[in-house]
């Protein structure tokens, strides 16, 4: 690595880490004081609070890293420009790309790191923070295990084009109560309805009790008499663990879990749900690009900083462009979930436009 590259990299890295520490501290302090009355009322112990905010760190990192990248780029290049170091570099024959390549590489590294944290740590952190928050609000014992929980009103899309609704699900005993299962054909016409009082998972099998099965023809009319069984073994491939996983929100799933969930729903006919999940999936891959693209957007503005007034206006304009980037991303995702844009286009369109804008602004620099 050249001396110049080390010089720029050291500045960007130091500022990036400093911004992260400031943002972490501000977030925790603001959140802590905004909920201080609830914390005191519930008598939450220090250890639980520390665990709660420690589990939030990956989530904060994902949210603030692009802003930290922008600020570190603006300050580093802006300082070099104000000290006329950029002019010296250009006079020696270096292009804008050669000067800023270290910053761009750093942005790519941050983007890769964001992708890894977002997939490996954020889903678990979200689930952990929700459990800790629920435990604090309910005043339950710290050592209470999740497996002792009872889930009410659980629904999921199962294999073989099934919709499963459960009134009550006990994780401790692997028992379901108030079960309704709707089976559909490829045209999403209902073919069978199963209603059971209780279901128990034992020896890798589901046993249903007091079940009634209704069969339907293509017109939705009941065929023959409903079949009542006091006990029967159901061919349901989903395990209790899978039922629990389906309860998770998409943002609480890893990419592999989300892909598996989409595959299970692919033949269910739940087009609106699939659309939202596909947008979420594509966004997992595209969101980390914000860091490197927003650094590219900051480069042309920071290189125009000379006098104090010009520098402040460039910083304000670049931050406004970054805000518009975030707003465009939010609007595009909303359009994708509403079906106005295709899922892949909704997740990538803001990044394509922002990247094209950054490349154009850099190309017209003197």
C-alpha cells in the first residue's frame, strides 16, 4: 500500500470508528432516558439492561454505518482539499479515482461486513431483544426459558399447499389446541378442511384428537359426510421447531431461513405475502451497498470544499442527497410491497440511480 493510501485509509478508518462510537452512545443514552420511567417502574436489573443494549449493537451498527461512511468521507477529503493537498495530488498526475480508490475499497469492505452482520447477527439480535423486552415488561424471571412459552393465534403456510391455524401452541409439551387446516389444489381451490380439538407431537408424528375432516369438490361443495375420528395420525411434515420459526418476522430470519420460507410458500398461492418476502430477500443483498454508494456520493461534494462557506454548503448538500437516497429507498421498497414495482427492481432501483448519480458527479469534476 502506498504512503498516500495508508494516510487516507488511516483517516477514514479513525473517523468511521469514532462516528460509530458516538452513534452507539447517543442511541443508548437517548433510548435509556426515554424509557427511564418504565425501567424504574418495572425494576429492571442492571444485568438485563446491559444484555438488552449489547444485543442491540448489531442493529445499531447496520443503521448508522452508512452515515458514518458519509461523514468520514466528507471530513477526510474535505480536509485534504482545504489544505490544498488534493491540488498537489492532481498536479502530480493522479486522477480522482486514484486518489479516492482507498475510500472506495474501504466502503466495499464495510458493505461486506454489513452484509455478514445483517445475516448472521441481526436476526438473532432482534429475536433476543424482543424476548428481553417481553421479559422486562411482564416482570418474568430472568431464567425463564423460551420453551415454556405459550403462543396464541399462530398461523403458517405449510407444505402440500396447506394453511394451518392454531389457537394455542405450547412449546413445553409440543401441543396444539384449536386446530384448523385448509388444503388447496394448484388453482388454490380448497380440497379439504380438517378441524381438530388437539394435536400432540410425539415420536416424530403428529397425533390429532377429536378431528373432523371435510372434503370438497371443484365447486367448493362438501363431498359425502364429514369424517370424525377420536384419534388419528396426521402426515404433517412440519415439526414444532418449524412452527416456532414461522412465527418469526421476516426481519428476524437469516437469508437461508427466508429463502426456505419463500420456497415453502411458493405453491401456496399467497401472492401478496410472497411479494413482500421477495422484496425483503432482495433488500438483504442490496442494502449493504448503501455504504459504498453513499461514499461515492460524498466524494464530489467533499472535493469542492475550499472556503468555509463553500465547505458548509457542500456538507449540507451531500447530507441532503444522502437523505434523498434513504427516502428513495424507502419509497421503492414500499412500491415493491404494494406490487407497483417488481421485487428485484424495488430493492435495486435506488442503488442504481444513486450509483449513476455518483459516477456522473465524479466524472464532471475538473
